[in-house]
C-alpha cells in the first residue's frame, strides 16, 4: 500500500518533468541548408573589410498576431509556443539580425490605433531576445489593407512604429557592408495612388545612389537626363548596372514570376515551372488559405516587376505572402526566396529561413528551418492526459487489493 501511495504522489512530478523536457526539446528548430538554385561562381568581392564576419540573417513572415483580440487558444497555446520557438532559434542559430517580411497583424487594416498598440506589444513579447538585435519589419497587405482602402496617414502611423521605415513604408539600410532595400509592395499594386508614387521615388533614389557608387559621380550625372519609355506605367532612367550588382531586395508580395521555381513537397525539394507568373497552385495548401485582402497567389504586377529589376538590379530577393516556402530563379538569373508563414494559425508546419551573406563572396547561402507541427504537440498533450488518467485509474484499482 505504501509503495502504491508513494508512486501515485510522485506521478504528477514525473509527468511535469517529462513535459518540461519534451517542451524544451520540441522548441528547437530543425534546419537544412538548401542547394543553390542558380549558377553563382564564388567571385571574390573587392575592397572588403577583412575584419567583417559573415552576416547571418533570420527571416520570418506572416506572424498574424491578434493583439487584444486573441482568444485563449491563440494567446496561451499558439503564441506561447511561437515565443519559445523564437527564443530557442536565437539560442541555437545565433543570428546577427532579424527581418520580418510583413503581415505582423492578422487584420491590422481593420484595427484602431489602440488595438494596433496591443499587437505591437504582443509582437515585442514574442520576439524576446531578438529585440537586442538589428530588426527590420516591412508592411504586408493584412497590415495596411488593399488598394481601395489604402490610407497614406494610416500607413505612415504604422510605419512609424517599426524601425527604419519611411512614411511610405519603405526602407534602406546597410549592415556588415551588405545593402538592403525594402519596398511597400502593397502600394505597387495600386494605380494613381500617392503611396505608389512615393514608392517609385524610393526606387529611383536608390537606383541613382547605387549608380553613383558603382560608376562614379561624373558618369552618373551624364545619364541623369536619359529616360526610356519601356512601359506605359513607369518612366525608366537608363541604368548600366549589371544584373545582381544591386542591393538585397525585401518585399511582402513576390515579384511576377517566369522561370523555374523550387518548392518543398514533403521532405523533397521539387522543381516546377508555372508559365502564369503567379505562385504555382501546387505550392498552396488546401485548408490553410486564410482570408487576407489579396489572394495567396498575388504577385507584384509584371510592369512593376520589370521596373524594379531595371532600376535596382537586386543581388537576391526575399518575399513572403504565399505562406509557403519557394526558391525561384528569374530569367536574368536572380534568385528569389519566399518565406513561409511563422504561425500555426495558417499552417501545421511553420517555418523560416536563415540567409548567410559571405563577406568575401557574392553567393548567399539559404537554410530552411521548420518548427514543430501543431498536430504533433496536440497529440503529445492528448497522449499525456490519457496516460495520466490511465495511471490514476490503475492505482485506484490496485489500492483495495493492497489493503486486503
């Protein structure tokens, strides 16, 4: 009898200890270095400061936080685990910077400023140790809404709450000798909208700045009056820069696509070609489509995509929105990596990527990281409860036998 009583009294302690070990183990991400999808010889970059180390950047997207509108399950289960995933990812990967590629809020375009502040507070709590690192956040369609309701004042207010964004929701910065440009891709979908013109001005300014760096002031000034009417929507300045010589480009919507795309299918890195220019249908999961302002297959329009390539000549592109990972090669050889959703709200297997920019080479290595599936966590909890109840029933059944 004494042994049965002792065992039953220790059972809760044993179960809690097992839970703590399991929770700690399952919170670490599983990461895999991806093969390069483009031919990129290891060119040595000239005039590199030898004191600089490789830059490791963690990139997430589609957090879809609800702030004060979060229910019990989201607040104490999903968001709790996402906070642990961020903490363990920080410990295991030791990144130098964090980029969030839009859709911080699940329905930010519908929120009052007071409710937006609750989302921002939840965002800070979720990031934890990442707040001590350089941080850059871009705006998504769920954050600011669609073109018909796009308000410049609202965009400016939201952008002011994230570091490094101007009033149009764009940004440009340099870290460890790597240049980044982020664009408000939602505005690029709009017609005669002030925000779209502001984004175009940012693109022109960055293009001119890059040419001044590469070609020198005198040569650039000679080309300032030269424009090319290659599109009925955009007036392009002549740009003699080579493809891939520009900055790292960050935006929420993927650029219009033609060429080869690689996606995850199970545990396989699969190559597909979709001539439509949209995100391939096979890259979208049934049952996790969500209800955002724009369809998950939405991309930056073809004319705006061509304009961006012409003006910025991006080194590599990182986008989001689709809630899926994909690795696309554009016709000029530029690589575009689309970041999966980092939330259980829209997919069972959230993930993120880590991009490593080598200081003395032009190549960028990309690592895909996945975190625990929600279904497996729920199965573990259910199994533990069933096991606990089973032991209680068994111990109660055996106790009378011990007394007799």
